[in-house]
């Protein structure tokens, strides 16, 4: 009987600890509202098209003179690492300057960085005011173009989204924690 009482707490502890190892640590669980935008191939891409897939999102624009110059190559590097690891992770970049970033402009921009457009959608086709609200409501980041500038104020996060269209984690897109992103993406890919 005494042996049972000693084993039972250990079994409960092991069960609790094993539960801690599954899933994303401290998930954000931010749901994304339904959307349908236009990608670099002039095709409609929406949340429904991304359901069932794990994706990494960011906010960039093609004539950015600051952070995008680092973020986009970082995303290209991550895309290559996903491919090297045999991971099916889609990349989604929302243009924060949709009046300038037409589909053909986005396509040229991505190709200049060596992006694999088979698994990367660069989205446009909405009003800047809409995107400002969409970015804040869903990704909790700013995407605002001042009236007196050709540059857009926007967040620098990379957002890991699960198969249900829920943002699970956000990372620094200027200096991304690559190992953490890959590890977290693997967890999400393994989930049903």
C-alpha cells in the first residue's frame, strides 16, 4: 500500500510534465477574421485557402528603405530552412502600401529576393485604411502610411499561424529566433 502512495504522486507528476511538452508554449490564440485579397499572380487568396496549412506572416512593402530590407531576406532564409527540413510552411506577406504594391510589383520584389513563390503569397488589393484596421484588429500591429511620406509605419513581427487560422506566436522579424520558429512550426505541423 505504501509503495502505491509513493508511485502515484510520481505518475501524476510525469503526466503533468508530459502535458507541458505538447503544443506551443504560451500560445497567443489570436483568431484572424475572414479575408480574401489578391496575390502576386493576380489570384485571390483568402483565409479559407490557408485553412489546414501552417503559415508564417509579415507586413512589408516594396519601396521600404528600412526594416523590410532585413525582414524580407530573413523570411526568404526561413523559407529555405523550412524546405531543407521538409516542412510544408506557407509564407504570407501583407503589403502595407497597396496603392503602390500591385501584383506585378510584388512579384518582381519577391523574385529579386529569391523567394519561392510556389509557397509564398504576397497580398494586396485593399484600401490602406482597411489594412490599418485589419493589422491592428488581427495581428495587433500598426500599418499606417503618413500623408506626408512614401514610407509606411508598420510592425516588424513574424506571425506563426496554425492550421485553423489562429496566430499562435509572434517573433522579431528583424532578428528572428530561427530555431524557435522552426521548432514551433514543427509542433503545429504535427497537430491534427
